[in-house]
């Protein structure tokens, strides 16, 4: 059965191009189907043996982009809303989210006049890959229920069950 892989990134000699969808009949075989004129023009420059020869490092590398989970994004904001409504300090979801990013180390470090400044990283779909978001959410929940967190002593399963109830899904 032919399986279509959307979101394929094609690296050619260090240049990333997003002009094709890869289609495979098996895990070991791919061919490239350009999706527009730019894709056809770029592929005309390559001999098929060069594209598929794995022994010659640097010609082409396929990397499947994992699409960010909208459900998990809803889960994160439901978690933020749940925590916000059950504490007395933070007044907005954004401030609470920034605080959690800072406490979990989900930051960019900037240097200004010899001082290192931590700036909360974005968790937008365009700036955070799914794997990084998974890691961040795990750290966020662990921080929230830690001794230094906002809900010390609350069990992780309890938090997840509450959050999944809010988004209309089941955890267990």
C-alpha cells in the first residue's frame, strides 16, 4: 500500500526545501513527487542515483516533521486555566504560563551589558516542535506539583485527570 508522508523536509547540500511530498511503498523506498513548479525545477538538477545513494553523505536526507498536537496544546492551556483558578497570585494565563516557562527552564538566554537575561520561549506551533513541547509539558506538570510549585503534593494523575476532563478526553 502506498503511504503518503506530508510535511517532509528535503535537505540538499545544506539547503532546506519544502517543495515536495514523499511517497513510499515500503519503509525502505521513497520517491519524490514535486507539488509545484519550484519543486520540479529543483529536482531537474539532480540525477536519481544521487538522490537515493545513501553511501554519498550530504546529498539528501528525509526528515518527517511531526505535526504539533492541537489536543496537547488545548491540554496545556486547560492546565494553565485550572491552576490559575486555584491560586491567588497570578491574574492572567499569560503571566502564569511565563512563570512556568521560567521555572522549568523553557527560556532563551540573552546577554545584555554582561548580564544574562532569561526570556520565556514561545510555545507557538511555528516555534516549538512536538518533541520539545512534550518535554516542556512534562516539566511544567512536574514543577506545578513539586514542593516549590503551585500545588505541592498533588498527584500527577489527579492533575491529568482534571485537565482531560476539562478538554473532554480521558486520561486513564
